[in-house]
């Protein structure tokens, strides 16, 4: 299989799976689903590659078992993120930037959650970075726990099993075997499309609103205070 350096070699999906196997995959899925340090991990391409390797016989774990374990890791990761958000609360928005933590990532996830409500837990699964912070924001907002569990399971299943099965299905296609590097690039590009669209929309709104419209915009410190809109999500 041809590898493509989409980042450091230790983040290459094929390299990760060769070195750490299914256990490493589950740890990465868990971390990317709800731990602050997991936002940079290659979840989409890793799941896709896993399905492809199972189909090609390079991984001997049954596909159904792998999908079940991946879904469980994804759901548990979001669960930890939610509990962390409830415990840390608004203080998260005042945390200073560091090499592994950027305040803008929290703000993006917060805007995503405010816009889509509980279903953001499903949609965010397919958006890198946002999927790591959204369950934490749900906890900060004290989203109704029953609703959280429901959307968490749905999102974890669609993403975890869905992307893995997609890789397994396309693993039978000769073109995919010969151009796996192009497939991984395509997955990354598709993953960032939602972020690009939101960026362009925000930029367009800012231009239409004019230079004086930013004076009423919330800053990170304002987000540390509970707002009525968040409370509506908590009642759902």
C-alpha cells in the first residue's frame, strides 16, 4: 500500500495500524471523540484505512467486531467529553492558549452547537476538530443527558461504523487499491468542506454587516456566562 504524508509519519493511518493494531485504533477514536488532546488525530482516514485493510486481509479482526468496537470507543469518548464539560463548566472558555489548546477551537465548536442544537452531536462527527470539542460544549451547556446519549449513539454509529464500512466496501475496488493515497486526500478534503463553508458564510456576513457590526459580538469572556439559548438546549 502506498503511503501519503498528510502529516507527520506517526500520524499516517497505515503506519499507526501497523504499529499499534486495533487497540491503537480504539485509543485514537476514543481520544478524538472527547479528549482535548485528541483534536489533531486522523480519525476519518484511520477508520477508512481500517475497513480497507480488513477487506484486503491485512487485518484479521472481523469487520462486524471492528465496527462494534469503534462505535463503543466513539460513544465512550463523547461521554467523557460531556462529563468533562459539565465539571469544568464555563472556565473552559477562559483557558489560555497553548501548543495543544487553542481558544478558537472551543469557539468554533460552541458556534456549531448553538447553530445545530442536539443534532450537532451527529453532524460534528464528520467535522475534524469540531467533533472533539462539541461533546465538551454540550456538557458546558448542561444539555439534557437523555438527549445527549441518544444523539451520541446515533452519531457514533454513523461515523464509526459508517466510515469503516465505506473503506471495506471500496476496498474491493481495484482503483482504490492502486490509488489509496488519493482516497485519503479526498477524505480529508471532504471532512474540511463544512468548515470552509462556515468560514465563507461568516466572512460574507461580516462584509455585509460592515466594520461597526463587530462591537456587539461576543468574545471568549462573554461565552463563560450562561445564556438563555443554551438553557433551551438543556431542556430538550
